[in-house]
């Protein structure tokens, strides 16, 4: 017999869960705006490829970086 009020950690979202899909979407948006030439995972870090520069960040830091980059790029794009 199962208790319908029991907690299942596989079904409940964690308070500190991270949205990796949104990180990927932000990276793709940055490419579309011409702000990056590539992005993706490199080990446990998230790699952002600018012309002549590689930036490695933790996924949460990469999310914040990309969010600010995309917002700036969209403002400049009009």
C-alpha cells in the first residue's frame, strides 16, 4: 500500500534544481545574435566560445553570464 502523501525525491523538483534547457536556449540565442560562435559542456564546466576567446564557467554562472549577454545583445539589436 502506498501513501499518497509520501515524498518521492525523484518526482519532486529540488529547490536548487537548475534549468539546463534554458541554459542551452540562451546559448543558442547568443549565437543567433552573433555574440558567440559556440557553447556546450566541457567536463563539468560550460564552455562559451567567443571569437578568439574561450570562457569556462559553472552552469549557474554561465546562465547568469548568458542572460546578461543576450539582454545586452537584444538591446543593441533593437
